[in-house]
C-alpha cells in the first residue's frame, strides 16, 4: 500500500448495469477537480463548492462536453470517510459512463491517480478516522455471507470491540508505567503497587469469550467444509452441479472421471459451504486415480459435513460397504440414495437402519427429492450451528483470533500465582504489544498490505 497521499480516484460501485454508479475522489486536489469537471444545468461552473450540499448538473470532459448527467457532493477534511477532502459523483450506472468519467479525471496527470484496493479505508486508518479493527470491519461487511457475520462486522465498525479493549489496556498501560518506575527507582516509588490480579482475571474471561465466539461462528464466516463421497459413477459430480446450479464439474458415464479434488464455495439454505467433489472410492490399479482416492480420505478428516451418495437402484457393492465402514462412525453425515427413478433396492436401504445418518431418496438427474433434501439439511444445520443472537459480539477475523490466543497464553503464565515485578512487567509489555498490533498502532508494513489487499477497489 502506497504512503504517497496524493489524490486518488476509483469507481466505488460494482461494474455492470445499474441505476447509479459512484465515482469517488479523495485528496487535496479533489475540490479543484470537481470544479473543473462539473457544470450546472445552465452551463455555469462552480466557483466554490459548499460542503455537504448536493449539486445537480453534468460531468464534463477536457473539452467541456457533457459525458453524463450526475449528482455531485463534497465532504471537507477532516469530516469525511478518509479524513481528506472527498468528492463523489453519482452518475448513471453501466459499463461505459463510469469508466469514461474516471478516464477523464486521470487525464489530469500529476494531480490524480487510480486508487489501490482498499486505499480509501487505508487513508481513513492513517488519518485516525478508524482504528485497524474498524477498518477490517469494512472489508468484513462487504464480504459477509450471512446476517451473523454482517451484524458482528457492523458492531465492530461501530467501535464496540475497540472501546472494550481500550478500557482494559488504559489500565494495563498505567500499571506498566508504575512497575517500570518501581523497578528502576524503588526508593522513590516505595511499595505502593496495588494488585491487578482481579483485573487480569476479568480480562482473561473476556478474552476467552472472544476466542469461543470465533470458534462458534467460524463455520459461518469461513464456510463449512463439506465433502461429497461415493463410488465412481454414482452421481457425485451431478450432485455438485445440482448444488452449484451449473455444469462446473465434468460429468461422464465412465468410472474415474473425477481424479482430483474440486472445491467450490456455495450458499445452501443460507449456510456457506466449502464443498468438495472427490475421486470415486473404489479398488483400482490406476496410480493416478489411487492418488485421488488417497486425497479423498485426507479431506474426510477435515470435513465438518459428509454427503455420501449411493445408487439406490442396485444392491450394495464392495465399494458401497467400504464407504459405509468409513461413514458409520462419522458425525453429520447426509446419505443420498440416488437414481430412485430406476427403482429402489431394499437391501441398500436397510444398510442405513440404526446408523446416525440423515437419509434422502433422490433422483439427482430429475431433481426428484431435492427439496426434501434441502429441508433435512437446513433443519440439521440449525441444530448443529445454532448461535445466540443476543450475544454481545462475535469475533469474525482469523487475525484477531490469533492475537487473542496469544494474549490468553500470556495471561495463563501470570495468573493464579505471585509473579515477580519483572515478570509482571514483561507480561504487561507483551500484552500491550499485541494490543498495538491489533489496533494498528504497531504493525509491520507487510501485515498492513496483506490486510488491505483483501479489499475491493473503491473501498
């Protein structure tokens, strides 16, 4: 991320056909560029722009020819999203007009450049408009996949977590200063240090709750790992295509078509899934196919959910029995008895009696039974991943989670015993260092670049 705080421009709305597109300018040249490229309906240019007033008129090019009818407004520093002078043009949506407006602005060489991903929010962070926790919340809101993620991100953006942590660390920083003085100047300071055991214990439980909240919501944020298994030619890839609602996976009538792991992200009944189609499990001498089968077994160890597909029209085979041995002791298994349009074999149905699996009879080819499957899936997932909506806050960032784990380890080393002053000082110093990293007060440029690289351009 560039630290060159010249004026930047970007389209802040998604590309494509829409009613409105927003072009955002941020930096000291923004007001002058707005006055240069905007004229009122009667053809007059603005000599002065009043902050927070909406102007109606036309965006004009270098030859003062109108490109589009638009609205324009100006937010003066520091009272803007970035803390700089910000101008936004709201023009008609589509592919051509927004790009032409940006193109015209970029012709002002030396005055404006195209923004990097997340650079508007990065400037808000640099200018003290948002701490790093709040800045990351912007990216979380944009990429949230469900209401739990969105609500937690919005609460994070409001500063809820930052305020709670600041209360603790203001106290810890004060005690750190006292400890430093007590160690270096014991005669002057004396033995007036008040125990902070209760505060440390209170903070420990606060951190533990944050850690547990991430573990609870992680499947909702990162996506539940779901794997599709079955013998070859049983309908695994067809089932994945049905979930994806397109022909993402090659389907053929010949066994062994899927020889590698294929992974996609989908939303099924409101639940984000990282769904994996795998090589068919069978006995084979093909070394390439054998590698795919071994990868399938490895992915089974990581999976939260298993979709196990069987041919309902045929008696169970050795491969079917092998797969049943694999899934019978697994949790969260959804069995799909496919090809019921060809008939149902009673022997294979009986195999699942008494097993802790959810069974659905389907014809994937004809979509028969798919709605029943989705209902069973939704009811089961609500039971498996039920969250308390009245909970104060859910941590949704893996970066925050790792920092809180490190804080917890430090707290464990000093709680429930009487550490020496030096030990306590080192612990408080390490805690404060992690806090600084969390809020962006002391963080490497590489970490900053990694965080903001996940943002979209224009945000």
